[in-house]
């Protein structure tokens, strides 16, 4: 979705968005005019804009990355994970669960064959549900029987394993992963402490 279109729909000016988000007006002008590509912006800038506009980071950049093969792209997946963790931090666990289930984003990602995103989001909802002793939402039981063919590791773990030349770091990371994530072959050990 084009940022100019979002601003038009919300009846918001670039100046107002700049003030509310803390993103410099010059940066917004460059993005809106096409002088700067929005998908090249920092995660922080994208996050600030998404928060004020009440959209996801993916919504902001989707038009510019069409035709690119992002689902398995580790960097875009790291950005996706960061966005999810920030949304939880900002809205709270229960509100996040409700919003995610109402939006049906899990099924949408799954239907688009964006399995890492679908499984990560489902794992997060299941994890938070367990933390709050809530029952699991049964509409995704078909997905809970599946997992990714290849494990997904955080960039930091991949880098550490490469530097140390020790693949056991990868298997240890997956073994110690939060159970809801490990079920889908995702090595996720920490979802609470995001900056």
C-alpha cells in the first residue's frame, strides 16, 4: 500500500505524520516523492510510521517488494519477527492475541505460502495463550501438525555458529527454543526483550 494513499485515506498530512512519528519531514518528503525507497528505510523508521498509521511494516513496503521472493529471506523474516515483538510490547499480550485472531493474518500468510510468517505468528499466539492459560484457538489445528522443512535460526545464532565454526550452536538453539516455536522448526528463545 502506497504511503501517499494511506495518508489520503486517513486524512493526514506528511507534516502531521512527521510530528506524531518523530520521522523527519524531509525523510517523509523523500519517501512520498519516490526519491527514497521505503523498503530501504531503517526498521526504526518503518516501525514508527506503521505505529502512527495503524498498519504493519509489511503493509508499508509490500507494493515496493512485489516480485521479490521475500518469504524465505532471512533479513525480511528478522524484520517481521521484530515487528511482531514490538506490537506485543506496545499493545499487550491479550490485545495482540485478539487482534491477530480477528485479522486472520495467520491463515492469510499460510494461504500465500508464506509459511515462516504463518507459523511464527501461530507459535506466538499459542505461546502467549499458554502464558495466560487460555485455550488454543482450534481454527489452526491443521497448521499445528506441520513444520518447516528447514529450521530457521536468528541471525545472531547463525553468525555465532559461523564465527565459532560450530554447528552444535544451531542444534542447541533449536533444542532450547520456546516449545511453541520449536514445534514449527523455528529457533526462538526470546520474544519479550525487544529494543
